[in-house]
C-alpha cells in the first residue's frame, strides 16, 4: 500500500528567498515596496507553476511513485509496525476528507490532530529510511531529472531566482521585521537558490470553513 502523503521530490525553487519573503511583515508598505512584493509574488507563481508541470509529467510522476514505494518498503523493513500505521493514516485521511466535506468542523479538527501526530512519526521514519545508500542515489538521480525538466520548461529560471533574491534583499531594508528574528526568519537565511531538493510530504488539508 502506498503512503498516502505523496512525496514531492522537487527542487524547491523558492526554498529560501521567496518563501521567506512571505514572512515579511508588510505593515503599511510603501508604494515601491508594494510593487516589489507584487513582482515577487508573480515570480513565485510562475516558479510554482513550472515546478508543478514538471512533476506532473508522466515519466517523472511514475519515477516518483516508484521511489515512494521503495522508501515505504525500507520504512517497514526497519519497523514492521509501520505497515499498520501507514494503513491507519490512510483511514484518517479518508475520515478527515469526509468530515471536511460534511462541514463537521469538530470531527475534522479532532481527526486533523491525530493525522498530524501520526504524520510526524511517519515523517521521522521516512527520513531515517532515506539514509539508505541505494535510496539516496535513486533520489539524487531523480532530482537531477526534475531540475533539468524545470529548466527545459523555463529557460530563464536562474534569472528569475536571481531577481527574486534581489527583491528580497531590498525588501529586508525597507520593511520592519516582525518578532522572532530578521524578517520573521531564523538567523542565517541565505539568498534564494535551487538547493539540493528534499522529499517533502504534502500536509493534510485544513478543514473547510
């Protein structure tokens, strides 16, 4: 049975600059800052779109599913009890979806809490399983394929990332940081780049309002 939280082995194009820019405290931005925020958002939307297109291509989607299966098998090999927990996670997701569609917020929230708790345990087990050398090599090769596909679909990707870095740097000087660190970010955040991608599970959706 496949782990229901799909793993997106993608180059997280906005993993530094643009994602952090979302933590900027806009307050009452100046017209210039507002323009830059809008441009940054436009870049983010384009990069999100090209990333989603790349990982939706049939060959990449097939390989992602295969790697996911390998990781699950390694998880269960290390801890056979996880097989039942993976199945229970599937059940919880179905229950959450049903409650959300029925607008049963109480049931949805209680299920979501259990989903998050179990999901954290499964995430930790997945991370441990991914330390296996054969999985690392498979993921590295996959990430290279995804990056090439992203660059094929958007040849200006590096220029877009550089522009986003530039905008974030300027916004840092123009907008006051919220509490908790510079721009609401942990110290040491660097410029936007295309870092070594990591598999990231999609979070369980929140309840409908």
